[in-house]
C-alpha cells in the first residue's frame, strides 16, 4: 500500500467509528407530563425514584421498578393516531398500556394529589421536547371510585378542556380550561395527541375538590400533597432516562411500543372547544435543534432557532462525509505531488 493510500485508510478508519460514536451518544430526554395539576408519574419522580416517600409511589416502584420514574416524561403510544379510546384497555389508562408504567394503574385512594376548584384553571404541561398537537382533558364522573381500576366509562364523556398548539411558556405548555363542579377525590386524565405524528402522550393527575389538596376528601384516605419536579430534579434524573432525546428511537419491546419518526405538519392554529384557551402556537415546533445539533431549550423562541428534528443527525452525517472527503482529497494531493515530482525529474 502506498503512503497516500495509507493516509486515506487511516483517516477513514478514524472517522467512521467517531461518526458512529456520535450517533450512539444522542442525549436522553423525552416529551413531557402534566405538572398542574401534578401527574402521578411527575409526583413520584419528584419524591425520588430510589426512595419515594409516599406509600403509593413506593407501591409504584415495587410494581414496575424505578425506570418508570426516570422516564417520567415518556408515557406514550407511538401510533395512537387519535384512537386512544380504542387501543388503551380499561384498567390501563394511566400507563397507556405500557408495561413499564404499570405501577401507575394501581387503584389506590392515597396517590399524591393536587387541590382543584370549579371554574377557570390555568393548566401547565412541562414539555421536555415540544411538539405540535392538541390537548384534551377529562375529569372523572361523580361515581368515580379511586380504589377500583380506572376505566374509560369512569371519565365524563366529553373533555372539559381542549386546546390546539397552546403557548409554550418557560418550558411548559400553558392553557386555560373551565373545571366543572365536583367534590372529593377525582382524577384528571390528559391526552396530548401530536399533529405532526400519530404519537400521543398520557397523564393521570389525582385531584381533590374542597378541603386540603392531599386529604382525600370523601374517601377517608390520607394522601400527601403532590409536588411537581423542579428543574434541578429534571436535570439530576436526565442521565438515567432510557428514552431517546428525539423520542423516536426503538424502545424495549417489553416496556413499550416502538416510537416512530414524524413528518412535520403545517400549523393547525388554535381551536378552543369547551374551554377558553390562550391563543398562540407560533413558537410550538417539533423538537427544533439549534447550532451544532444541540437541543434548543424548551423556553427559547423555537421559531428563531431554525433546523428541525433531523438537524443533529444530518450535521453529524455531513461532518463524517466532509472528514472522509478531506482525507481522500489529502491523499489525492499527496499522490499528485508525488507524480508531479517524478515527471519533473
């Protein structure tokens, strides 16, 4: 092998594993969860996956392990496509039928809960990876019994709040809904259906109407007050998340569905239904990446960042191609120089 060929081979061999390494090192994050009122998985994650404080969160970990809490922002179905009620079986609404999150389906009257009152309420959904889509919020019927597995028939037939592409404020989707009059312990169920993909996300938030937020009014059960995870909690647990940052990687077949890549959709705009929603959505883009393929913080103006969900991968691939090309060009230049030198003699 000539010296020039050796240079090219070494350069190519060095770039290939480097490119593969960068591809494999995509950071972990996920998509989001309700934080006002606090979802079950968010509340238990905030308590600490390794040593939760409440009896309900301890039972969740005992049922399904700690990974469900580190993956607090990824309760999803890849191909829901607006058919959530058809594909999620009764008794598995909180886990969305995902075995990894089966502890969320435990029927208990002592889940950490948030206080909720009838009337207009501002809801918050922490989005670790923003996507275009619609939120639908349901509340349980007056006959709801938290000690029994949650069924679709336990929810009111119509969502009390529905909004498309709400505003993204400081990393959370913020929108308003008119909460119906209830009393005692209930549950708010949310469906976040993406419009740029068939993927959907789900949350169960335990709430109490009247009395103290964690008191379990009407059930005789004592329950702690639910707290949302702080930014520090989220950052500290991120390195143990098993969910792909882009949210489109292959997940363990035993713990959930395979999440699919989405094609970007046109802005669907805002549509309010039974509840008044804040207009907006201009900054709500699917997982926009910034320069050098780094994820854009959720509270940045996504419309000004440029790029799309493929940006880091295209950038990496392009860098690898450029590096190989540079090595080849270098080798060619050396070969021409050597040939020219021989002809000049």
